[in-house]
C-alpha cells in the first residue's frame, strides 16, 4: 500500500480501510493461533498498512484543524 495512494483517499474511505485492516489482522491472528496460516509475514505487512492508514488519518485531521482556526 502506497502512502500517496492513501493521501488521495477521502476520510471516510480511510476509516473504512482502517476497519478492514483491523478485521484482517484479527483473522490472521486467529489463523496463527490455530496453525492454519499460510504466510505469517502477512500479519506484519497488514500491521504496517494499518499504521500507514492511521498516520494519514491523523495528518488529515491535524491539517483540517489548522485550517479551521
């Protein structure tokens, strides 16, 4: 997932993406616990994608607060 791609998304889209990634992490951790995970590195990648989404959301929130004052 590319940061520039995320920056082009609307806030609502980013919030939906965050929700999807959280659900995916839950599912991957469940698979890990049951021993059915095919690619354990997918957990790390998904966590990093979630962090990117949260970072972009925070940046957008901070920028919008700065403009409103």
